[in-house]
C-alpha cells in the first residue's frame, strides 16, 4: 500500500473505520470479511453479525452480486453509489 502524508501513522483499517463512507471487504467466495462502522450503521446491522456471511446479505439486487463476482475475477476494486 502506498504511503500518503495524510494517512501517516494510520493503517488502512484505522483510516477506513473513521470515514463516513461505507466500506466492506469480501473474500474469494464473496463472503464478508470486514465492514466499517459507517456501512454497518447505514444498513442497521451489527458489524460482527455479518462477518462470514455471503455478500448477498448486504445486497438486495441480484445484478449487484453478478457485478461483484465479475470484479472479483478481474481483481479490481468496486465502488457502488446509492446502495
């Protein structure tokens, strides 16, 4: 990970837990590994309660799961807005 002055002293996780934008990490099976407090709050979920669950638990749209699988296969990040 690149080091940026604004993030000096913070790990990516410490930074991600402080931002207002909801974020999640998934594994190769599209299971939730981590989500930040902003996403947990916006979805009215306990962050720990979804760890290990399929990403589909967070997504109501089947097309979004297809897109997530494609992005994972391509090894690139995905950004959704207004979910």
